[in-house]
């Protein structure tokens, strides 16, 4: 491969490229045990939240509520300022056997403002002081598309679901620009070390702000030549007006200067439904649920699904977070301004709505309209992506954490219809992989592994899940490298042919062996070398 001006000049035999060398040519001779691949793009990574995650409490490793409270107590002790917020994430009512409450936090973080996201970031656990400052009482009603969990007497008990979380988020002061800039700059370098050269940021998890802080930060970093990777940053509904006013079109550079083309405008990110873990994904047929799942009470699944769906007919089918007509209106308005839509849809009912809404705007923007997650789909809907020109943005690593939830919540339907990777590809869909960090770790390789194996070495029950939906290693790497570039309308990225951007990684060949083994070398592979725009950006 010969590289010049940031692009691949030619790829082939040594004889093909020898004529392109000159005096100043630097030669890299790789051994036969090394393979060059296009650099990976994470098509779904929340940039600001992932960058700031290390400064927050991480409850993922807390096996019980008491373990979690010990971590909260330690974080409380480290915060000298009595008015500082204690933020974090990673608790899971499935893991803890019940939903936590504000009262649980009383001893661990007395009189502290606390806001802790659940593992799936669809619920927020607040302290009594937070509830007080929100003015949340028994008279507070559930907002459209959201639910407030309550004590038997009707008073809010500390957990807020879906759109109800915005009421807590509004109170929390955003990070300072300098803190965010430094955190994103550092995260970009960390991603390079994993072979990730680009990211699609679907916006802040707790988006209630006019324009994402990441847009400002990435524009600034790109202009100063401090952005080591490429980013597409999306806006949420609240930021659409501001984005249109600022003339931000999907694919357009956010700034000027040395790395101007590294920071680009992404999509308009909307939500059709909630999540599997919270029982708020919108389904065609009701949740199965049921007792006996490792001691998880009915409250965890059925309570959440029933309560939150009460406003949607009370039929246990999850939550419609944004009504169809509203999705249509927003997607249309964005498309008229050159901004493509991306709709979060986890349940099969939500997916049908997302495809209906995105279909009519296809072909009107540089990038493809896309559905995020696609965790549960009917066969009929799988066939609708390709012909319409809608892309599927899937995070196969969710399967590792959510396999038990899928089996309980979706029953026998799960194995056939959940995480339908082969079904999507067989129907001609453009598939783009991501991690959904910070919901899952930023390492892309375990997701590539599980897409090919449908099995995780972390599972107690070592039985593949929906084995018929496994894809080949080549298909998985395409979804991690080429798919996101196609979705973004970057026709000069994701391949290493002549004329394409020289974004590439060098990895050990022994990691790329089929059949892929769960817990084998692929899931923990690290590149020796990473180049962006033909420049070596990382070297082990
Ligand atoms: Zn996400």
C-alpha cells in the first residue's frame, strides 16, 4: 500500500507501488504475522458522557445494593464541596433484585445531591435532597413518555424513567468547557489505542440542552489541531432549532483550521421507545416476564412495564417515548435543512414506527437515515431497511449484558428475533457497529467477537444465543469499519483502495482466525499501529 497526501495512492503487489516511492518515502515492512485493516468507526458512542465517565461513580461492578451504597459513600467522602453533585451510573434493578430508592441513599450520602443513571441510562436514581430541590411531591404527575416510580402512598420514591429523568438533569450543572475539552481530547487518544479512528456521537445521554457540549468541544479541538480522531456529532430534538439556525447540515465540517474535516455534523437523534432493561421498549406483543429469574421480583419487570405503559393503554407493551406524528414532524423539518434522522428503536413495535417515519426522507441528505439498536425485529421489518435506504446501527455487545433479560422479557420470541444480524445483512441492510459507551466499555473488539459467536465467555450458561443470527468475521469487521462510513456518506473511507483516506490499523494475524472463539484472541486484540489521514497516530 502506497500512501500520500493522507490517502491510499495504490494497493497491490510491491511492483504496483514501487514506482510511487521517492526520496522522502518512509517504508514500513510488516511481517507475515501482521494484517492491515481499515480503521474502525464506533457508530454509537456518547462522546461527552464517555469522556467524563472516569470522574463519576461506576456501579457496574456492584453486585448488590449494599455494594453500590459502599461505592456511593466513598465518593461522597471524596467530595469536599457539600453542594457538589455526586453523579454516576451502572446500577441495575435486575442485578440488585429491586429498584433502589432515595431513602437507600440517606446513610451513604447524607444531604448530598445525587443523580445516578441505571446501566441502560433509561432511569435515574436521585437522593432525598435532589427530590426536595426538584419540588417532587405526590402531586407531581408523570410527563408524557416518562414515569416516576412511587411509594405506595404515591410520593416519588427516587427513581425516574425515560423522559421523567429530564427533570433531574435540568438541575445538574454542566461540566466546564475546559474540563470537557480535555476529557474528549484524552478519550480520542485512548480510542486510537484500540484501533478506533472515528466516532458517531448520538449526543449526550441526558440531553436537555440546546446544543450538545460535544459540538462546541469538537469544533474547538478540530480548529486547534487537537482532535486525534474523526467525529460526527448529532443533536437532540431540543437542539434542532439551534442547529438549523447555525446552518449545520449532516456531514458538514463544524469548524475550520488544521483538522477542520475531522469534526462534522451528525444526525438528529430521536427516541421511539425506551429500553429492554427498564421494560420500556415498545413491543407488538406484551412482555412475558415471570417469576423465577434469579430472584428478581415481578416488580423489576412487570412493575416497570405496566406502570409506564399505563398511559399507553396499560397493556404491558412498553412505552412510546415520542409519538409517531411528532417523530414525523421532526424528521421532516430536519431533512428540509439537510439534517438526516436517527431514531432509537429497541422493541419491534418501535422499529416499525421508525422505519415508517424514516422511509419518506431517504435520499434527501448526505448521510443515510438510521435506526439505532434494532434489538428486536419482525422478519417483515428486516426486509424494509435495504430497499428504503435506511441503515441499522447495532451494538452487538449489548447482547453480552442483556441476554438473560431478553430471554425473560421476550420469551421464546427472543432467540429468533433479537439482535438479528444475519437477518439484517441477508436482507441487504447497511449495518454499522458501535458500543453505546459509556453504557458498555469503549473496546470495539468484544462486540465484533460476539457478533460472530453469539456467545460470551462471561455467561454462566455457555450456550449461544440465537446462533442462526451469527455472522462471519469478515461481515463483522465490515460492520465495524466500512458500514459506519457508508452510513455517514463518506465514500472515501472504510476501504483501503486507491483514493481512499489512509485511516488504517495493523493487527496480529492470529487474532483473525475463524471460527471465532468466545474468549479467544479476537476479543482482546490491540493494534500495533494506527494511522489517521496517513499519519501514524498511535504506535504500541
Ligand atoms: Zn446510546
